[in-house]
C-alpha cells in the first residue's frame, strides 16, 4: 500500500486524503498488494473469487465497493491484535479485488492497468473508467460478460 501511494501520490499516504491505503479505489490498493504476494497466493485468492456466489462476482459491485474497513474502522484494529471479525464482506473483498485486477491485466496487459490508473487520477468515475481500456470492449455490459467468462475459466 505504501509503495503504491508513494508511486502515484507522493506525500499523500496517511493523510486525510488517503487514510487507508492510497487515494486509488480500495480494490486496486488491495489487488496490487495481493499481486505483490507469491503467485500461489494470487491463485488461491482467484480460486476463492471463482467460488463466490454470482451476486458477489458482479464486476460493477467489485469496482464500486469500498473496503469494509471504510465503514467500520474497528476492522483495522486487527492489525493491532484485536479479534478478527466474522465479516464475510471483509473476507470476500480480497479475492474480489485481485480477480478484478488480474482480469484487467490478463485482458489488456500493463497498458490497460496503467491507463486505468491514469483515468482514475484524472477523475474518471468507476465503473465507466474501465470502458474501452486496451483489450476491453467498449460497452460496460460486454466487459461484465467478459469478466464472468474469464473468472469462470471460459477465456
């Protein structure tokens, strides 16, 4: 998280603008953090995403849902030894995040992920910011179908 914030938002980490990770959407923050883990961790998280019920695999929901800690700051207390909450949205957030990032990267490569970050920094809202990225269709509905196909291993 710190490296991502430092790369795109020097001086913003830990400020009021970025109290959690970076000013990027939380799913990107978490997706990049998981991407930095061993490949087996990514594969495990993507397998977890594939096992989610259809309503938890919805791409628009993934792109627009803030980290569960944003609504419940006590979740962050687990870093300091607090009890781990039984919060399914929290535990689903990580596989959903890496699945969205891996899909964008697998579909459009570094060009797609770089362009997405550029668009977000420029103020483009999600989910519209993903439309027409390199390798992705020009319609959100088509991207959602492509994501589901990718996630379920059809592509």
